[in-house]
């Protein structure tokens, strides 16, 4: 039982370190604690204030994917919160614009706008 708990915590630690959102011309990759989703840009209908993506599957089902890397809390630095809010706004602009470039949006600690 202890081995399973330690393994689970190790997986969450690695996944937590890699939390982020990468968006390219035609798709977005959302890395969360438990899964990674790749979503076609044209399927995204909204970036919510939570923040999360609302999108539609190929067969028409509505889906919701939280952007865990951009969640804010009261215990973080103001600069970190501001960076996360800016990242969500850049993502909203990318969705409205229709893409065109490759971007990585992440938390303030690991922001790679290359």
C-alpha cells in the first residue's frame, strides 16, 4: 500500500511540474495533473473565467477542460497571479484570432513565450 501511495505522489509531482498549456496554429495541448488533452482550435467555444476551456468533440458532445496551471489562490504572489491572468487573456486572444503561431503559456515560474 505504501509503495502505491509513494508512486502516486511521484506521478503527481512530475505532472504538477509539467502543468501548462501549449497552443499552436491548429491545436492546443493542456497538461493537467491527471491527463493531457490535445484539442483542435476550431472546437474551442470559450475560455471561461475559472479558467477552463469549453469545447465540442467531433461527435458534438460539449466538454470542459480546466486550465490547472492558471488557477489562482490567495496565498500566491501578486506577480504570479498577474502573470496567470495575462496568460489566460493571451489564450482568449489566440482563440478569437484563430491561431497562427506557436506559444507556450504557463505559470510565472516557467513562462516560455518562444
